[in-house]
C-alpha cells in the first residue's frame, strides 16, 4: 500500500502521459525505461535546479555590481 504521507498522485492528459512514456526511454538511453513517476521526478528536479541556478547567478551578479561600486 502506498504511504500517503510520502506520496501523492497526479492526473495528466493522455497526450502528456504518452510524452512521458517517450521521455522515460530517452532519459537513460540504452537502459531500462524509467517509470512514469521517476520520469516526472527527474524532469521536475532538473527544472528546479535550473531555476535555482538562475536565482543564484542573479544574486551573484547583484553582489558583484554592489561590490564594484564600493
């Protein structure tokens, strides 16, 4: 039985599900396809890391500009 404290369920359109199935085979080429839930995990984690990098780089630019004015 699924641990409801750790996991949630989502619904996606059939087209999105089909796209996830295709992506699950391409994330680790030559290996066993990922499960749909693991595919969603990988995609979300990659996007979150991307946005975190943008945020971190933005802070560095602002700090650099501030320090260069001093």
